[in-house]
C-alpha cells in the first residue's frame, strides 16, 4: 500500500467535464478517489465545472458530484480560465468540436472512445492537440486493468515467445430486446458506428497494445433490427452495425480474430481475450478482472502439462496494486479509471506524454482507422489493407 506522505506541495488542476451520465460519473469518481488513494497524487483535481444540455439534470449532477458550476454551453466550459483539464465524457457526436476547441484554448484534453465518429474527426483532434502542445489522452481504460498490464509485461518480456494468435470477444446484451427505443447510439450521424465503436474499439486498442500493429482485415457486420420505437408511438431507422466479426493479420505474423455484439443475451460485459505464443498462452475475462489465466510450460515443476493456472493479480508487486489493499483484496472496474487519470495527471505535471502505456490521440485515431477498415471489408467482401 502507498505510504502517507505530505502532499502540501502538490499542484492543483482545474477540471471541466462535458457530460454527466455514465462516463461522467466514472471519471468524476476517479478524480475524487485518486486524490486520497495516491499519496501524494500527481495533482489535486479541482472540480470546476460540468456541462450538459439539460439545465435541471446538469445542476443536479454538479451538486451530486461536487462541481462548482453547472453549464449548458460547452463553449463556456472551454473558455473558463479556471479549467486546465478538459474531460470529454459526452456522446460521440460531441467529441470532435469541443475537444479541438479546448486544445486550441490550451487545455489538456482527455476524451472518451471512440475518439472520433470516424478517422477524419479523430485525425483532426490529434493534429489540434499536437499543434497546441497539450497533453492528450483517449480513454481506453482497459489498458489500466492490472491483469491486462501484467499480460502486456509477460509478452514484452518474451515469455510467450513468438505470438501466433490473438482472440478477443466483447459480448453484451444491451440491445438484444428489439423493443428497446432508439437512442443516439443507433444513429450513424451521432455515433459513427454501432457495436464496432461502442465495444469493438476497446478490443482493437488492446490488440495493438498487447500484440502490435495489424496490417489487413477481412470482416462481416450485421444489423439485426432495422427499425426501433422512437418513444412517441412511431419508429425510426437503425443505420449502424449491431455486431461484427473480423479476421486480422499482424505485422509480426500473428493471426487475430475480433468479435463484438450487443445481441448476446445473458452476457453483461463479457470481454474475453486469449493470446497463444510459441512458449505459452494467457487468457483474460473482464468479468473476473483481477485474474489472469497463464500457461507457461517453463514454469511446470513436473513433465506433465498442467494447463492454465489462475494468477490472482493482487500482489503489491503487480501493476498498480501498490496503492491499494493488502494482497488478496480485489479491486473493481471503476478503479481502472483511477489508474488512467493518475497516469494522465502524471503526464501533465511531468511535461510528458501518456504514450506508450496510455492511449494518446494517435492511438485513438489508429483505432478509428482500423474500425473503418473493418467496415470497408464488410461492405466489399474483400480483404482491406490498414493504412494510417
């Protein structure tokens, strides 16, 4: 566990948050938790302002979360001199314009994934942040799961040897009910893509983070329900993918498969990954995020193969765990954001970059490019080269 150290000299960073729902809650919880779990934190988070469209709801969120101001115009948030960090947790259609404006105003920027509705938006965001010289982060929080960071360390140490296979599924039941109403997530103009952007970009990013760059892709997509209720007695069209499956090849010769759907009844947040190499294998399930399944024959004490063993990733020597509880005491999904925002604040206060351990806007752009290649491959029925 972290030792108690004086934090009287720790700087303060003013945070402006766009969005107050699911991700706004997750990020705010992380800012508040980081301030006392890390001793000292890289910076104190001062919750300056939170913005959203609905005045009543954003004011309630400000009171609940502890922000000093509630705004209904993101332009006021971006221009606020008390805000040094712009946190964009809004829907996809509000990612590009506010984040670019914040970077140009000199704010450090973190934006939820997918970075842009498409690769062109993501590239514009990356270029604006580079030109402004601000720290930029795309919020791929699963890079900060201790078990996945341990998996990355095992791979980079060469303990799996040459990588043969990367397999990833992200299965969810969120839209399996055909009577679930239309939302922004089901419109291409608002979301960009469906399951591909919502779930698939996470495993696309993890493929790059753990294995390396993919070079080409073949894919299929499906939209199972093309009309949904609008809430006023009518129906409206769905024009994004409900599911996709893709086959990737990597620069290092590995073969990869990716699958995501929001139509897997019984699956709540089922992200599973397996990597097979010449010397062993590792496997991970997000719903058991403190565990990593490891098969390394080099560690066998007998000549008989024993198969996978479960590693409980809760030792103080494991990634991120030195600030938490005694070994054996697990942490949860929400704590990945604590690690992520600690990493972001450290980059700001040190004048560094969030890369390569964290995802910067270039990583967000590359995930968008790969997602577009998957769509193109599904549309044409042809293998598509991935080009940045």
